């Protein structure tokens, strides 16, 4: 095959290789040869003009495959097969309409994806993605690797070097936040968040708080002109709005929405 963008071997079956390129995905099996999996992927919604940017194979079963899709076609970002490509499922869910460049599974069967604006995470069994870019500049994430010894996630970016953080873990009941932040930021709690943070107005700064009980903005809290800030009351692990440009502090009015789970405060 010529013009491949991504290639992945299978730890559980060394006779199998998956390869993507020229807007198609194929499986090679020793003694069988190449099988084009693109028609089945198209039946799940994939558009043939989109680049398949990365492939992740489940280490203990070569039939389980995850793929990332670049491009800006809404709802066509991540696909999964449990039968070696005979059928596919669309796992894009609420991902923003930006290119997805990389995908990586963790030992909890969760998934990380690297996009043109940062990293997102999907917990095992969840039908939505969550932000996972605290402190990371809003730049393209080209590759994701996990370091199990120190429980870290390492990512490479386009133009901003290599970054790392601890892997995803469950949220705390009560969280107290302080200090200043720039870039993408997301914090959740099962009960409450109390914040005196300053959200600076640097380009691309977007902060979201999500607590099921209450979000309290104490004296000292400030969302600087030009930043984006939202609060939610859906709690830990719940789906939130991941749209690329939800609005900025300079354009949104202060609102109170007692009966809605999404509560923008600008």
C-alpha cells in the first residue's frame, strides 16, 4: 500500500496489521493478504474524503480497533470496531468539530484523543468526552503515549514541544481552586467547587467548572476580558458542551439559570 498515514501492529496477534492511507483503512493478515475495511466504515458514517490519522489496537484482542479521523466534518471524529472491521461504531459523541490527530487507550479502557485544540478523554462505558487539557496550550496534539510506571500521559504538540501530566482519575467531592490559569482548563467535583482563581484573557483561554452541588465564586475570582468561562451543575463524569467557541467574557452577560444544568456566568 502507498501513501499510508497510520500503521498499527497487534500485540495479541502478530499475523495482523492495520494500515490507513489514501482515505481508506485496510487489514493485512498473514496467509490471507489485504482486506479493505473502508466500505464497512463508510456504512457507519465515515466520509471517504477524510484522513484517518491514527489507529489504536486493543492489546489483548486484535479484533478491537479504534481510529481517529482528521478534518472538520462534525460528528466524524472517532470510530470503533469489535470485529476486526466487519462493522464499525461511531464514538465521536460530543467532541468539538476539530481535527483529531491521535488516539490512545489506557488500562482502564478509557480513551484519550489529541485534537487541534488539545486533549479529550472518554471513560470506559461513557457516551461522551471530557476536556483533559489543564495547563496545555490550545495547540494541535500530534501523538499521545502513556507511561504506566509513573501513571503519566505524555503528548507531543505542533510547535509547543512535549508535555505531560498524570493520567485521568476520578474527581473529588469538594474542590478549592486558586491562582491564575491560561489555556484550556476543566475541573469537576461531585459536590462543590469554591474558586478564587483568575482566568486570564490570553488567546485561547477557556475555563469550565462542573460540580453537582454548587459552584461558588468567592472574592478574588476574576474572568479577565477576552477569556471564556462556564459553569455546569451536572457533576463528575457528566457530558458538557465542548463546542470550540462557546463565547467570551467580553461578550456574554452575567446570567442565572437555576433550572438548567449548563450555567454560563460571564
